[in-house]
């Protein structure tokens, strides 16, 4: 009898603990979105990090002979309109040692879309859970292009990720490799539960530019432009704006899958641990052709959301702020910040284009 009572109390305790963990995750996500929305998005008219960007449009077509399991959203040969946005992340200066991003929206709309993807350079991330992201944000302490010194000292895995993710001498947004890192759900026509990661590559296989072959172990937090830098703050956006009318930009979108199991190692969801390509090969998913550049206003209004996905391809549930999937959970609760940024444009006006050679090593407009 006593053993049964202990079992009941243990079950109740575990049930309450799980509910508290989920409540803390929800409160953390909503609170962070609220603070970003009020203080950064509304008053500063700013995105959280990807401000220095350029948008473009074209089309995406699913491959005719897919080797990945059939899915109703990605039938062979299906075409979608595509709206993308490239950015140099955090700073407004393309010549700095920055993370570079590619966001994809299968729609012609500023926001509404059946499917969005947000990807960055490098296979690893700088943080791996909502809890680590809060530490990341807390320990930024940016000053004139130097930031996260304490963070990379405290977390060696973040130091290694920074070395692999940052790109300095980039010749074009088009020739980089972009990864989403944290897995999503994939339930195909066969009903089998799988997890999916995505990446985008240049269609022609051009070598990736901007990779440092010998990254520093002690100066990785210094993202400042090099002495005697001659390239302007917008050189990558300018190159892309010239490239598209001349020859366009063509990408290959690929998918990597993991069949779910009840005894999966939690590290399957860790975005600091890439999946082994020998057991998780990349499959061609689609080809994307970009043929028109958007102006500054259209690029700035364009927003992306992980909520813009079919349920069978959506984000995975998270149990706590320490859960690897809590990152995507947190991102999915950032809608308030996006709405506040768009409201700020109506109240205060659009932010101006980034001046080309003013205020180097800056992450804020001088307005």
C-alpha cells in the first residue's frame, strides 16, 4: 500500500514539474518577445538582429525525381512563388566578420505564407536552447564591433561555432551555404514521423567564400572591419543588386531526414551537433531561381515566421527552457515583436537605407 502511495505521489510530482517547466518556457518566450517588441522593435524600429539585408523574388520548384519520402506539400515538380531576404547578421556593415543569412518565403506576400525557412551560414549555432539564448543575449556587451567576449570564453562550443559560422571576405550572398540547424517535424504520405533539417547551396556548386582557414581562438569576438578596408558597408547588397538583373541567382534547396524513435538520443535535436551525412544523407528538395530584386521598403517590410509551416512540417514540441527544441518554440512566440516593428514604421516612418560609408562597425542607424 505504501509503495502504491509513493508511486502516486511521484507521478503527481512529475506531472506538476512538467507543467511548471512548460509554464516557465512559455513565460520566458512571451516576456522576451514583449521586451524586444517594445524596446527594440517599436522605439528603435529594428529587427532583433537581421537589419542589414536585401530582398528578392523568384520561384521555387520541387525536383521532378525526389529521393526523399513523398510529402503532400512537396509533390514532384510543384512550383511556388519565392520571396527571399539575405542579410549580414547583427551589424549594418557587410565588410565586418559577420554571420550571413538566407530566409525563404514561399509566397509573394510580405508575411503570409504556407512555408518559411530561416537559415544562417555554418552547420552549428551559437546557442542550443532558450536558456542558452537568454545567456547569449545577456552577455552581448557590444562595443564598436567587439561582442560576446565573455560568452565565448564561458562556452567553448560557442567559440567553435563562431569560428565555423562567421564569414568575412565574402564575394556574394549567392555562393554561401546556409543551414537551419534546429530540426523540424516531417510526416510524409507514409505517416512515419521523421525530423528534418534544410540547407541551401549555390546551384552551380561555386566554392564558398568568406571562410577563415585559420580562425583565431582568442579574437573571434572581434568582428570589426580590417584596417584599410576599402569596401563599403553595403558592398554585398550592391553586388547582389547588380547580379540579379544580369544573371539571376540560382540555389539548390536540400533536406536531411532522421526517422524518429522512442529511444532517440536527445542530441539528435542539438543544433551544435550536425547529423552524420553517412547515415543522414542530404536529398535534393527543390531548385530556386531568383530574378528580381526588391527595393529597400519591400525588403524591410518582408518578415518571416516559423509559424508559417504546415503542421506536418512544423516545429517540434519543447518541454522546458533547457530543451533543444525550445529555440524554435521561442522563435515561434516572437510575433508580437514583428507586429510592433511594423507598427513603428507607421508611427515613426520607415528606417532609411544603410549609409554606405558612415559609422563603420555599427549595429544601429545614426538616426
